[in-house]
């Protein structure tokens, strides 16, 4: 596997996480207050994973010699 292929896998994971985050944010408008804290925790956790994926992809592309 090349650095570029590896970076693309991380970017695909980031895209999937972003889609899920967006869905959860839309859902938060209909969520009871009693469950909102847990939902926000899930969103924040996924967002941290999203940031990790994008940063890792960026570093892999730089390692290859090309930046996103």
C-alpha cells in the first residue's frame, strides 16, 4: 500500500464520520434534554476521530511529497 492509498483510506473514513456527525446534529433538534448530553458526547467523540483522520491523511500525503 502506498502513502497515497493509505491517505485516501483515512480521508474516506473522515468523510463517513462527517456524514454521521451531520446526521446526529440534525437529530439533536428532536432529542429530549435528558438524552442531549449523551448525544453531544457522541458528536464530540466522532469529531475528534474526524480530525485525527484528516490530520493523519495530511501527514501521509506530505510524507509522500504531496499535500492535500
